[in-house]
C-alpha cells in the first residue's frame, strides 16, 4: 500500500487545530534575507477562524515590528499514524491597535500554551499579543492508497 496526501475540509482543519497548539511562524524579511522562522504556541478561535500568538519582543528580539507583517504559519502532527498539517498565510495585526474589543473576545475563546524556550524566566520576557486572520488556510492529510498492479 502507498500513501498520498489530500486536502482536509473546513471541519477537519478546525478539529485538527483545536483551541491551541504549537507550530512555526515565518515572518517576512527583506527580499535578500530568508524569512525569520520561530517555533511558537498558538490559540485558535474556531468561531472566527483566527489565530492568536503571544510572541516574545524586546531589544534582543530579531522579529522587529509585528503589526502588518506578512506571515506563514505551519503546524503539523501525526494523527492515527497519518501525517496532517495546516498552513495559514496572511498578515499579523496588533490586537491593541486594530479592533481591540473583537480581539479580546476572541482571546477569551482560546488558550495559548506558554512555552519555556527563552533561557530565562517567562515572567521576565516581554510579550506582544498579535492575531492572524488568514487570507489562506489549508490543511493536508496523509491517506493510504492501494498500489496499482
């Protein structure tokens, strides 16, 4: 038996994302530089189909200004021994600057796991909350296929 990938439908994507998880966000840079990619945790609002991120910022951060930045976000896992992934593309928006009430309501519907990957106490790391309303949201899953004779 061989394996192939197929698109996940909207319900499968939402179920796979749940309300939170981890993945990799790739932030745009200048055309001469590769994207800035970092592992992150996310919250996902299935009602609005919006991602929320708590990203480390501050003087030592290589991310730069976040609001308005084009991004790609990828999360993946193995479910029932089959690979699944979701890719979201769009622009980050600053929660405080753009529609704060709507964003705060969305934040109440999600849980963003706190990852301790900073080499210092998380309480001493400066964070900024941003959201991603995807322009494009796609999911793919591995599916068993029969070998052709």
